[in-house]
C-alpha cells in the first residue's frame, strides 16, 4: 500500500508519474484503472496531462487494496466499490498504510545504526 509523505499531502494535484511512484506501479496501470473505474476522474491540463486529486489518490488506495492485496478481480473490485465499501475494509486499508509507514521508519532507523 502506498504511503504519502507529510509534504505530499499539501499538494492539490498529482501527476500520473507521482501517482505511479506512490503505488510502485507503471503509469500504464494508472491509465488502465482510470478507464476501468468510474470513481477515478482526473482533470487534464491544456497539454492533456492528467492531474489527480487527493480524492483520486484515496480511490486508488482502495482499488489497490482490493485488487493487489486482497486479490479481487477487477469486476469484483468494481462491484465492491458500487455496493459500497464497508468501513471495516476502508479501515483495514488505512491500517495497512500506517503499518507500512511504521515499517519504513523502523527500517530507516535500523539502517542508521
């Protein structure tokens, strides 16, 4: 699960490259998920570059959690999003995100020793 750094939470828009780096995936997967899932709707600038909002990032987190971590098919993830994610699923995704952030911090401390 991706971890947003504190400085990143201040941004209004994220490029497709930044979003791909957050999730450690290729930009093609971000474009594919954008087409597959209606909940992701980035705006585009004059050059046609996609600009993702914090809401889009949160939706990516949920999709990433369902597809990559829980093993849902794309159709299963779509159905889950349409019927509504239970708070427990959303909470689990947030807990996993926080635990990964803690793990990264602990690995940082270990490497400094």
